[in-house]
C-alpha cells in the first residue's frame, strides 16, 4: 500500500514494509534524475575539450581547404563538397575574427 499526501506543506508518504525496498529503488532513481546539476564535473575532460576547440580554431587559419577537381564530368560532386566546405570554413573564420575583435575591444 502506498499513500501519498501532498496537501500539507511537507509531503507525507506511507509505504508498507514489504514494498519498502522497491520504493527506495524508485525514489532513489527519481532523486538522482532530478539532481543532475549537483554531479561532480570532470574538469580534466572540460580542459581537454577546450584545448581541442582552440586547436580546431588554429586549424582554420593554418589549413585552408583547397578546391581541386573538374567543374564538369567525373569528380564534380567531390568538388562541390569542397566548395561548400571552403565557404563554411571562410564564414567560420570571419565569425571568429569578428568575435576576437569584439573581445579585444571590450578589454581595451
């Protein structure tokens, strides 16, 4: 038997002794699910992700995508994908430069 009363300020729950184990398992899972913000952060992984992001940004500057291949005929799809990737890379580079300029302006 499970009796839950939420009328008062603090909730009152009555559970039969035979169902206590299953109640604790279910209630524990519910509490763990609701307290995700209290979990320990893995600072090592966060630092590694930040370093990877910096490395990716450097790669944008160092290695521009070269568009090679025929405009027509065999290999056109590959060239089109390269053109699209190069334009995306250029947009990302411009966005990053703009963001860095704003950051430098804010610091000054």
